[in-house]
C-alpha cells in the first residue's frame, strides 16, 4: 500500500535508489530493517478494534500487512507511477489474484496468445473449473481483440514483450479498447521493468511483475508485485489476505536491496543483449532472431515508441530445430542452462520443452514457439565472453 509521495523533480535513477524510503527513525540506518514478526501488539482494545475495521490503519498480522513489505509497496508504486501496490509470494500468485479478483463464473477475460508458460498452465489447469472463459487472442491484431470482447468481458491481460517470442503489443491501443468497453487493462511488465517501460503512461489500469526476475535481479528470491491506483485496492487486497499468498518480510527486504541497482543492471543488460543480438543475427546456424533493438524485429517501431530500452531478452530459431537447440544448450559454458530470466548470469533454455511445455504442440506452433526456438536471458558477464561461448556452441550445430 502506498500514498503517492513521489518527488517528480527527482531523476528516475534517484527514485530507484531512494524511493519513498527514508533513514530508519529508530537507528538512522540507511538500510531498512526487516520485521519478521508474525503478529503485532495493540496499545489497547480500542486500537485493535480500529485496525480490524480498517487493516490499512496499522499492523495486525503479517498475512494482512507488514512494515517491510509496505516499504516495498511504496517503492514499486512510485517506480510504476501508481498510488498503490501489493506484494505476493510469486508472480503466479499475483496473476491469480487479478484473474479471480475481477472475473467469475460466466464472465470472460481476453488474454494475449503468447504468454509465460506458468500463466498458460494456471489457466489450463487450476482455473479450468473456475467458470471463467479465457479468450486467447493475437493482441497485435486489434480487430481480433475487439471481436473477442462482449458484455461478459472483465479485463484484457497482455504480456509485452511476450515470453518467449518477444512479440510487442501496442499498450496504448489495448488500453483505449479496454476503456471503450469499460473493462480493465492489465500488463505483465516483467521483461522490461518500470525502468524501461511504464504502461501507466499509455493508460494501463494494473501492472504486474514477476519480481523474481529483473527487479530482484540476482536469482535469490521468488516474488510477485501488482501496482495500481486506489480504486482497485479493495478487491486485490482481499484476495491476497484471504488466499494467503503473501511475500515474506525477508524476501521483501532482499527485493528492496535488489531494486536499488535496477537502473545500472538494466543498462548493462541492454548493452550486452544488443551486441549479442547483432552477433546472432549474422550467424549461419540461425534461421531467425527476435530482439526489440534490431530493425529486423517486426514491431521495431512500436518498441521504440513505448520502451525506453530494448531489454536483455533474445530469442532465436535454429535451422536444425530441436536437435540443434539441444546441441547448443549442452555446449555452452559461460551461459547457464536454466529457466527463469533477469539474473546477473546469462541463462539459456528451450521453451517448447521447458518453460512453455504446458502448451500443446498445436498451440506452440500457432504462437510462434517452434521446436528450434531458444530463449536467452543475457546477463552481466563481459559481452565478449558471452559471444565467444555462443559462437563455440553454435559452430557445433
């Protein structure tokens, strides 16, 4: 939860470092304290009754609210430009809260066809009996988005750039369609972070993150975040509290620490990824490459309009298909064969058999996830070492 106290005169890099956090009042410490307490004492019975009537008035129990997670809420809300935020135990818990908070039996959600495999799995498996009609649409085709909306539709959920194809969706156009039909627009901003993309500037109602990735940045926590304005608070807050998918105070503290270097890390991720992408684009073993910073990307101009940086994610399709991908992934040494992304380490993986294995073969091909597609999360190693490692592996194909 947060009040909008952002000093708009500060540069964004200063906001990343400081956010709304001031020195610890008790000690003067420049790092915020961790509050591991599960429960909090009331001064008297009247105060206890007051807090239960309005849980935002004070601290009761960490499932309901905690000082450390509140600091994190303040920070991410300020970075995304909203007034409020909530923290979750994972990005999936955050997405579930949005879906279940704003749609129910007999209602529908329009969702972009290429999304994180975990989101696909949530919809296909756990939410299969929810009674919610999920309508999968290529959201780069605005006429198809319009056609999918009717009087049962509650929200449009998009992920841009998409995981793993890096397809870019027009955030402003989707937000305008949502407003036209009086429904919510939601953007998964995990790949770009608020440093490189600010969906609110294009009219988005709610933004979510798997903070496990770039916001944390060091592969040492799992977390989810949602940012929004006050009118959306009650529904999302009650889903969080009632389902108990809360972030631990320790992980909130680790995430606060990670965010302090967000701008420095993202600048280097972008710099390294651009050089790696330029190398990959010219390699004979690669059939096609997707990186927003290359003019060959089909939505290059749109990316330049709505993103202030190209990001650290690259996908490429190998001419030799799945077997070629296996050869490359088994031959790297600097790159690490692992899922997830946004780490300081360069991570490489095969979406069709790993992160997006919840898709059917038909859905994989329809959404552009081919057998030879490899996803690369470019890390912070020296870029020449990353390129040499990839060249050595690709030369074996």
